[in-house]
């Protein structure tokens, strides 16, 4: 028997968010998040409008305290009086009381189940407000901030993330409240992809059809940040998973929107069906990572006779490659090759990452060849290396886990990231977290070797892994101190 691999969107139910609908047959909505202090109503409105003009349907604002929570109503009033149609989401991390205030003002509330108790009626109270006002809820699970009770059983794993989401989804279903969206973000693309796929599996078993919000956290900036986001988000979109998405970049938030739109547009045209026998397909599992070979992951200039090149020419390259590679029973390592005629390097990088990332994460391929005749060799080689790194197959440069910044950010993260890169980008074995706030930063910088985290305005706390090494030093000295720590650890070279 054979099965046909083709693009089909996962069935989800429709959820209303302000004037937009996501899920069902609605187009995949693109969103971004402000990084102005939310209590500064005028600045937040102005930035929300810039994000909307860039094309986003949904805009999120952080509401970390009462002051910010109470600013949401005047923000909504001003936006609507200006004619803005953007659906507005409040991001709540820690304080359930603020979620209640926010739900009285906005179109959707995002909560992190890691910080919400399930035993004291907090969620039920929030649901009651959401139901009364027609407000949607996002259960936003983040790798790195799971509740202790989940962490103690499952650890910081995709399974733990799924457990955390399912606990809340079941409570929502129990309350007969279905205006719920779910996300499972991580800065580690294989963790992110596996978490979403496991969640889809767990929801299917429960006959749940909640729409999914996709995102890779702390992706960084520039081409590197775009590739990392496109690998994670593209790997899921290729299989029809995802109803709304946010590309997180350490740049102005309006820069995120065209990247998100480009991904949505790219996956609108996925014609192509490919047959694979059941026997061959049995070698593949979307939820168990098992590389086919132990070959060194390579870029096209490193190809030797040992490697087999697999070309994809259809509009559905991900399924084409999956079918061909599963159909070849040999043990030769596979290099994915595809031609991209575009002359814009950003577009080529995003398309290639979205096409090839899934095969790399799934262990089906061992190398990439981006055949882009309009770009020069060095640019393409660099992109290929970034793609292998974003899929966590080969580390050839310092990995920066940089948050996109939000209203909680305590220093100028864009210029600081550039400064840190200028002095450390030759340390290719290191992962450095650059995070805007100490509330979420340490949890979300995941497996960084060192962390540079905002702890009070213009003050930084430095981490080695999860351990605080220096607390609250002024920003003017922080980078020198970080370098000193790396030197003392014997991990620096010139
Ligand atoms: S880590 Fe960055 S994006 Fe996340 S809450 Fe803190 S400042 Fe905002």
C-alpha cells in the first residue's frame, strides 16, 4: 500500500479576535508585539498603528503590572478613535489580577500557564470575563517557564510543554469555553517543532481543534533571525499546522510583519502530491527525532562522493524531499538541493529555510545546497551555514539567543546586541543570551552558556548558564565584565 504526501491544512475551529477570525478556513493571520512601555499610551498607540500599517492583523502589548493593565483601555479607545482595526492582545506573564483587568479592555488575553494556578478559580474567573465580553484567550506555553509541578515530572521538555497546555485546554473545555488559541514557543527549533506536533497529536486524541499560534522565541536579528524563524515556523506550515504566527526579531516590531507575510504567502501555493509506500513511510515519525545517518552536516561547497543529492523542483518541496528520501533505502547521507531564482537575499534565505529546515530537523537530510544564481557564492555559503545552525545540526558561529524586546525591556537591546556581536562573534562554540528583562529573560534564554539580562533600568545581571555571576552592574561596564567571565572560564580566544 502507498500513501500520498500533500499539503493539507490541519482542521481547526474558528476563533474571533476583535474584528478578525483565525482558524477554520481563514487566512493565516500575522502578528507582532510592541516594545514601547505600555503605560505610555501615545507611544504604544503610535507603534501599534505602525505595526498595523506594515500589514499585521493582530498586535500584542505587554501588561506586566497594574499601571500597564490600566493603560489598555485608553490605548483601545485611542486606537479605535483613529480608525484602527487591529485586534489587540494583552500579554500577561505573572499576575492573574492583571489578566482580569486586561480582559475588560482588549480583544484577546495571552496567559502563560506556567504562572497561573489551576486550583484557586483564577482561570474560571478569567474565562467568565472573556465569555461576557467576547474576548479570546491564548494559552501561551514557553519552553523555559513551565510550572514547577509540570517541570518536576516532565522536565523542560516538549512533553512537559504539551502537558502544561493540555491541562489548561481541558479546563477551558470543561467550562464550555472554546475561544482559545494555543502556542508552544521555544528558541530551540527542534524543541519547538516537536512540541507543536506532540500537541497536535494530544489534541487529536481528545477531539480538540483549537487553532495554533506559531513562533520561535529569541530568534535574534538580521538574516540569521529570519532563517531561525523560518526554519521553525516553516517546518510546521509545510504540514498545514498553524493559524496565526509571529516572527520574533530583535529589531523594530514592524520589521517582523513582512517576514511573516512572506511565509504565509509562500505556503499558499503548495501544489504537488508524492507517493511513498507504507513500508518506507514507517521509517518516519514526526515526533521522534532519529537521524538517518551520522554524516557531518555540510554545505554545497563541501559535497563529496559520499553524499547523495536530492533535488526538489515542485511547488511542494518539503513533501517531495520527504517522499524521495524515505523511498531511497540506501544509507548515503542526503543533501537537499533547490534552485531559487530570486535576487533578494532575504527572500532566498526565508524560502530556503522554510523549505529545508523541516528535513534537517527530522534527521532526513545531512546537507543543503541553495542554488541561487543571482547571489554571490559567499552570501549563499553563509546562508547555508546559518540554516544548518538554525536547525541545530552544526554550529559554525556564536549563537545569540536575543529576545525581541517588549514593554518590559530595560535597555536598548538592538544596539546592545550589535555591540555584543561585534566583540564575541568569533567565539563559535558559545551560545549567548541577550535578554531585555530579568522576569522572563533567564527562563527563556534556554540553554545559553552565558546570559546578559536587564535587571533594572540600564543595569545588567550576568549569568553563566542558570547561575548569576554578577548582579546589577551598569550597562557601560557589563560587556567588559561578560568578556572577563568568558576569559576566566578559559572559553575565550582572540
Ligand atoms: S525577555 Fe525580552 S521579550 Fe521577554 S518579557 Fe523580557 S524584555 Fe520582553
